[in-house]
C-alpha cells in the first residue's frame, strides 16, 4: 500500500471510499470564481443560504469540508471571496468582522469556523459529524480546545530562522497519541468527525511546508498520523477542497520568510 501525502497532486482512488464517506452522498461541483472589488454583491438576505469562504484559507476550508460531507451543496451556496482584492460590500453588507468564513442563514450571518462546522452539523441534514458516545464527545472537545495550541507550536517553527524545535515535535506526538485512543477507525474519534475537519486544513499545509522547506517529514515515526492522512485523502468531501500544494507552499513561504504569521483574515 503506497504512502499518500498532501504533497501528492494525484491521489490514489483505486480503493473504495470508507463507508462513512460514501454515505455522505458527495457530489462534485463546478466551483465559482472568487468575488473581488469589482464584483457585485449577491442578493443578500433573499432567503438563500450562503457560505462565504476563501479557497486558500484553512479556517474557511473547515466549513467547506463540513458542507460537502453533509451533502448539502444544493442547500448552501458557496461564495468565494478574493482575500487579496476583497469587495467592500462584504464588510459593509454581509459580515462586519470582515473575515472568512461566514454563513448567511435565516437572514442572519454567523462567523468563526468551528462554530460554523457545529452549526452546519446541527441544522442541516446529512451524516453526523459528532458521535453519540459521551466519551468520544468529551475527547472531541479536548482536541478542539487543543487545536490552537497545536497550530501555534507548528507555526513557531516555520519562519526561515527557526528550527523544527521540541514544541513542534511534541505537538505532532500528541496527535499521534490522540489517534491511538479509539480503535474503531483511523480518525481521531475512530470514524470521520468534526475533529478531523478541524485539523485537516492545517496539517495539509504543515506537511507540505515542512517537507519542502525544512526537510522534515511530519509523519516519520508516526504511523497513526500516516494512516490518518492516507484515509483522509480518500474522502471526496475533503479532497475537493484542496488547492495545488505548490500554490499553498508559495503563499506560506511568502508569509513565513521572515516573520511569524497566524491565521487568515480579510
């Protein structure tokens, strides 16, 4: 069985999708172009549910994956925003916080990626993103609470003058241990869940950056993390949200050449 990584442009699709992924009823779609400063706004608050994202933002990618996995592409319209040439109307008329992602639903606009993932899971039909098992629910909250600390540890090792220090390695080891907790599947809670959605966009970027720039394989000596990436790459709802790894690498190199950077915002 060949090893897959986020740096591969061609994914091995010869094996069947996991049952949970197949059950999601994923349907590929033609992605709309990003809206910029020259674009007219959509008919805001006309009853249409809209998910405002950026194709290159990991926080927005979380909500995009959740939407896809729930199989509600027809119910939630994707509205991509060009972060480098943003339309003024987004802040003025849609979301005053001026960040992505945001969700327009029932004549209200909500933000914050993990809150939106939970909201989409609660209010839209499709496969559940959180199991009923109380132990798994508690562990999910622990891992979601840890996510920011994990990202900060990894980001701290990314500037050109920084080494892949003990903090980054320890953070990856913590994920390896977390992936060993449940034995009913390769994901954090056994089966695919909102926890995997929370971590996937960031690990996708970290793996490419550390391999290409730091000559560091984040999966080396971490078989659970290796398997997690392999299985994640079989889920269409996720892979359809991926950008060209070289595009993400270029953006990350630009931001981490000389300074620390954390997060995306408009």
